[in-house]
């Protein structure tokens, strides 16, 4: 029955399948043509028909695109570009309600009145056109189509609470971008669709939405014109738009056209408002849901019977008024405004003196103002094109090339690319006009290629700015409840489904810091779900890893390679810390327990290896009584005890107990009781960590660099640090305790009451300069007195044989520099001057330099220019140390005694009387029972119990 009717109007709301119906009707004929309201929609329909019939029989004609195969049977066009004179079997015009549009309405009205198919004509649109169509086209047959799904108003809703598969509609570029940016931050991203986009860009953006990469679409009212999208909810972010002349509120039928995109097929849809848009009036919302709108009473019209006798007659015909009451004169369009502007120029009038010139001028004026810069700019461009065409019949290739190639750049932001796309549309339009340019195919392909490159670049920029592709992909896979594939490279970078999501550091995942809000939560959720196998794999690897791959830090952390996997916390015993593993909860209890056990094994073995002497001491069952108690104190002190803190305990130990303790490597020093093996760098580093844990320190002090005898004493260090580090603070520096004991042995041989000077051995053992040594001695309780004196030079007699070289040697003896000329053998080295530095011993330049000839003549050079001054320090006991006064005594040692003789006296323990110099009173304990160090000789009537050799000698004496 329908086939018998020449003209049919298929009317109804959105989602009724009208466009699909028209395509099916067209393909049932040998030839057909369909006019669509948007270039975007035309491209979509073209692709569908090409899929059904093949590209060889389908033509696409729009203002900027013309694909016309030689055997074209089906023409897909924008309404403005529908060619005349073809006479297809079938013709359809979509969205005929646009006849009432102020800008484009006259074009749709013209098609309604004049466009016809030879066998069937189909008009598609809103039911509001029923009355006016029946009035203007009396022979029309109407078909009413009902909506296939329900449309419900859901009120206002924040963007942050917008459901998935929603489209948010704005009416300006700025509004669209602002909404898209907000959705990216809160929802992971949105696709952007605007009428100004090229079909290629629009299709790429729609694909992001359709395939689920993003769940949100931000668009202008371009989606209201037949674009078929899977939208469940439409939200208006504004209810007014700029129509080219003024801001005006959208009519209910216009809102319905857009809201109707929600719900597709049999799926129901909802619509509402968001952002700053006020809730819809109840009557308006009801009208949209019921599809009841005020019928269209008037259609825009412009005369299509144009007269080209002159510019004035052409303008007059365009300005003609309609003769039907249902038609109103369309407002002045851009093309007519351009014509009137150019007609005011004398040069243009001079060129348009015939019909063909007037027609050419009108064709040029119909070039759309794609650029939208200004009317004056657009008119200047049209004038240039018209002059080229009027003079030579074509636009010059070189000029065309300059215009096109300057736009062939893909760098820049969204705005820059959008402007270039708008500009290239002008030249695409020019290239589509037959006869305007030389080699039309070349320039159509060239402009199309530039537009495609710009379109791809714009799509990329839009995606970069408004779509967090990573989050979108992961959201889609999570919703599909599919197993996610995670990969971790050698740098710990985690990718899930090929998207970088963060880093896996040991057994803790750190999400990418560039995301926040929902994106960060999504990344965390997807990554941890995908990383489950990786956690178990890593747990097996660390459990089977050798101890060499694990280490502890000086802050108590535990490292597996470059990754922190745990930390030490204080236990009940300083030598038994507890491990706390760093494992994400999502890794599971099994993984956490396995990592914790492995790290506990590591630290237990590390302590057992580095503190083996101390652990052996604590387990020795032969130690009983006071010796066992002292061993316990030693274990508590982690192998180092300042002697002053345990003076009473040491005093009570007999020789048997001390012997048992010495077997374990304990040394009873003058200042410190320690185990020398535990002073090595590795035990020291671990001891400081264990001590810091037991003291509950927030920040652990670091161990001194290995190999240094002295280090700066430092400020703000916790009490007890230097002892645990194996040092004793004295003045500005701290000295290693084993070297301090060696220094103490040397000081016993010196006269601390009468005063003594530092020897080369003292400076050598400490590695200090004389000034630094003086500061150290001050810290140990000595009083340094600084002085200066003239160097005395000893000069050897002149050599009798001039062939024998003379060697000048400066010797430091009792801090007096003697200079003497020595006669050396002829085979010896040539003359050498060796100076003593920092009061160190002088090395002789000759094998015979250790002895001076008896004939040496000592002479002092009294000339001022030859005098040299040296600095020296004299050290005497300071009288106080550690706020306790030392016991009185006489100077110890004699300068004429050898070191061996003095050590024998020390071992005998004799203490000389202050008056007679003979041993008297209670002997001075070499073990330093008194915290104050006094460099006085011990009493001779008592053997030092801390000296193992003296203890053995005492045993023999008892036997005798």
C-alpha cells in the first residue's frame, strides 16, 4: 500500500527507527537519494549503505566531501548539498522539523516543497510537522511511529553521581570542555562530540564511547540529529544556547529531540539536568515524556527561483516575500549578507556585468564561513576567490597550495587544531566545486588527507586531555569480571593490560601518582587484582634467595635488592629483634607469613654470625657467680662496656673469673671493657641498629666510616652512642677504644705531673696533628700548655773531600731541632734536606745518619733571617675528669728509663710517695676501677689483675 503512495511523511518522536526505515525503503529501489541534517550523520548513513551495497554504487555529497563513483545509484547527502536534476526513484529528507530553524530552515522548506522521487518521496521528522505538511503537501500520506522505549525525567543530579552510559549536553565549546575535564577527574574520562568536528574525529570519539573505553559522552546538541548511540541517560548542563544572533532558551521540542537519545531500541532511558542548569518545569518534563508539543505553525522560506540578470535583481529575488500564509521570510543568511557586502564594491560590480558572472559571484558567496573569524575577513576571502575565478576561470595552484600546506601541521593544542580543521574545510569545499581548480582529484585528495591528519591529531589531543585511557580500560575489564594480565619489568614498573599503573616495590604496590580520586582507586583495585600471581611468585623467590641478596639498613630497614621488604622492631632481648614485613594486605596472609619467616631467618643468622663471640659468652655454662653476672652485663651491652659503669663489678672479679672471661676475647681496658672482634665494621653497624631499637630511638645514628681512628665527636647524639660505635669522645673528636687503650699504655711511661710532650708514636697512633692531639688530651683530663721556641740547628763539619756530598738532616729530639752536616760515602745519595713535620721522628738520609761524628761542631745561627720558631705542647694531669677529683701522686716514669723497665714497674703496681718517691699506700688499679684516668705508676707491692702475664707470674709466686 505504501508503494502506491508518491509522498509519505513518517512522523514521531526519537527512537522510532525512522531513519532505519528510510534506508530500507531506499535500498528497495534501483536508485535513491536521502538528505540528512548533518555531515556527521550523512557519513554514518553512507558507511551503512556501503556495507550493504558496496562503495561502487554509493555516493557521498556534502559541502566538504564529494565521493561520486561512475555508477552511483544511491546518493547520501546533506540537505544543503542535495543535487538537483538526478531524478532518483526514491527520495527522503530527514528531520524536516528543521524547516522552522531560523538559520537553515529555508533549505529544508525548499526540499519539502520541491524535492521529489519519481516513485516515492519520504519526509521524516517530528509529529509537530503534521499540520503544516498536510497544508503544504495535500497529497501526503502520514505514518505515525511510536517510541520503542520509555523516556523518564529523573531530575537534577551532580556530575559526580552521574550513572554510567550517560551523555552530558552543553551548548558551547567552553562548557563542553569544562564538563569533560571534570568527568575525566572524577570518572576516568569522556568522549567529546560536537558538530564542528570532522566526521573522522567524531567517529573516533564515538568509538571510544561505544566500545566502552569511556562511560560518558559530552556533546553539543549535535547528538540530537539522528546519531545512534548507546545512551541510557541524557543530562543537560545548560538550557539556553546562542542561535547566531542571541542567547535564547531551548523550546520543549528541542529539548525532547536531544533527550530522546536516551534509550535505544527496547532499552528505557532517562533525562535530567546537571551542573548550573535549573530543574525542568513540571509541564515541560511531562511534555517531553509524553511527546506532546505545540505544533509548528510557520516555516522559514527563501525564494528558490533566483534571477541573475544583475546583482541587484539577484538580491531582489533573494529578498522576495513568500506568498503562502504558512511561510515566513527567512532572516538574512550569511551568503546573502556576503553578497550585499561585495555588491557595494565598485570593482565587483564592474566584473559582474553578465549572467554568468552574477551566478559565479553567488556561488562564491555560498561558501560557508567555516572559520568564523569575522564577516569582514570572510568577505575578503570570498572576494579573492571570485577575482581568481573571474580572471582565469580557476583558483591558481600555487595560491591554493600555500593555503592548504600552511594548515598541514599537527602540532599544537585542541584549539589550534580545531582552527586548522575549520580553515581546511574552506579549501575542501572549494576543491569540491567542479571547474574551480585545476586537477580537481589531486586537490580533493590533498585537502582530504590534510583534514584526516588534523582530525587524527585532534582526536589524539581530545583523548589525552579528556580521557584517562588507562583507567577506562581497567574499568571496563573490571566490569566484565575478566582476569587481568599484569606484567612487572626489571624496574618494578607494573602494566595491566598494557597500561602503566604504578610500581611494585618489593611486596607493596605504589599506584601512579599522577591520578587521584576515582582514578587512583580504580588503578589500585585493578592492579592488586592482577598482581595476585606476582605476589606469590615473588614470595617464592625471596624465600629461596640466599642471604647475600638481603641486607639491613642503618635505620633498621630490611632490603631485598633495591626494595624495602620489612623493618626490625624491638624484641624482648636486644639480640632478638622481631621482623615486620612490608606486604600489601591484598597479597594475602600466606604471602605475608612467608616473607616474614624468611626475613626473620635472615636477621637471626646475621646476628649469630656477627655476634658469635658474644652469644658464645652468654651460653658458656662454666661461667658461674660473678663471672656469669658480668657476662650477662656484657651481653646486655652488646660487647662493649665503659669501665666506669661497671667499676665495682670488675673490682669483685677474681683472677679465675677474669681468665674465663678473657677466653671469650674480653679485654679489660683502661677505659673500656670490650670484645675486639666486635669492633669490626659489620658488627658495629648491626650493634648500632640493635641498640637503637632497644632504646626506642625514632632516628638511628649511623656508624662512623670504617678504618678511622678518630672521628668528630658530633652534637646532639644520643647518650651512649660513642660506646656502641666503638669510640670514646674526648674533646672535639672521638677516638676508637682499642687505639685509646694503646695510647693509655704509652702515657703510663710519661711524667704526667712534671709534664711531657707528645711523641711521634702518640701522634702516629691517633693520626692527628699536634693541635688535634692537644684537644684530645684535654678531653682525657690532661692540661695542654702551648708554647713556642726557636729551632736549634746542628751543623756537621765540612767534608774534607769536596767530592763527598753533604747531607743536612734536621732531627727532632725532645722537640729541639738539631741540624748537623754529615760526611757521607761517595756512593750515597746527593745532598738531601729532610724536615721533621708535626713533631714526628726524622728519617735519616744516610745509612750512617743514626750516629754523629764525635767532631761534630754545634753552632747556632744568630741572624734573624735564619731563625725558625716551632710550636710545642706540654701536657700535665688536669686534676679533674668526669667531675671527680683524682688521687694525689708523684710524676710517674723517668726519662732515663726504658719503656720495658717502666712497664715492669707498672706491672708490679708500685705507687711512689709524693715526698720520697718510694711506693706507698694502696696501689693504683690499672683496670681503671676509678672512672678518672690518672697516668701514674701502679703500686709495686701488687700485681695488676688485668694483666694475664702478671696473673701468671702471681700464680708462680704463690707456688714458690
